[in-house]
């Protein structure tokens, strides 16, 4: 059981907007920033969003992040087939003194 | 360009020892923490621990404390993850990843090292 809770799956059609939620607690999301990672099939995770809502250079602005209280969300607009991947949220946990991940959400583009 | 290059896939028997590596380049290796993340087949990401190569300050996730050893050799910009006695349940992909600081999440990731433990 992961410390951060994500839906196991999400789906959408090309061009649609989808959101993926990530729920935590006061010791992680509630007191620290959230990162999001994209893991394409057979590849290493890649940083998608850092510090709740910042995009690294090269990440399309179709991807956006937000945080409120002990929850965070990732939004993908203008869905494309190449967005089909697993998405993970992560935060530092002050009680566990380490990084905690969500269980991952498998995004399917229909 | 920041790069983390990991050693190749390993196939081991239960009870054997193993040390895998992660070489950093394109940045100041001693100024960032290096962490290790496990991904078991078909499962999610699990954070194992981190090391600060400048002084080898090492912290472990409670789930992995005593199960693995994280080390680093700053002279060759390389971090290591090792096991003294492998179990079949250690079969997984292992990623190293750079942390901008203590108390942060990873930014850059290695390509992964697949460890298979089977008799």
C-alpha cells in the first residue's frame, strides 16, 4: 500500500483533458512540494512537474500541476497518443524521513 | 548534460552478493544527493535511500534499512547499491536518481539496472 494514493487507471480520447489525483497527509503533501513523473513503457521515470506546478525545460505546457492542502493533481490537456504511460506523484515525508510515491496511474489514450 | 549511467543487467542465485553502480556526469557529483529506487515487476516505485557523495552521509528508508548498503566513491563520481545475500524477492529494476538536496525528490534518473535472482 503506497503512502500517496492515486487512481490505478485513467483514460481519455485524443484532444481531451484528463486529470490524475494524488492524495496524501500533513506529513508529506501537506508540508512539502509535489513532483510528478512520467514512465513510458520500458523506460526510466522522467520528471514531468516539480515544486507542485513547475515544468522542466522541454516538457510541453499541456502538462500542468496543482496542489491544495494534502492533495495534488496533474492535468494533461490536448491528450495525445504518446501520453500513454504510467504517472507517479511523489513527495518528501517528514515522518518517514524519505521520499514517498503514489502507486501510479496508468493512462490509456483511447 | 546531466547523465546517470548504470551498470548492466545481472542474473544471480539466491544467497549471492551483488554490487551495482551509477556513474554521474555533467554536473558536480559531490553537490547533489544520489538516491536509489526499486521497481518490482509490474509494480510501482519504492524509494530505498540516499547518499551525499561529498561526505558519504547515508539515509535509508525504514523498509530497506539493513537489507541493502548504499555507498559512493566521489573520486570516480559513482554511487553503489549492494546486497550481501540476495533473495528471489530482490528481483526488480533498480534506478539511481539525483536529488537536488536532502528533503527533495529526484530530478534526473539513470536508465535502470535489472537484477534477476533465481536458482
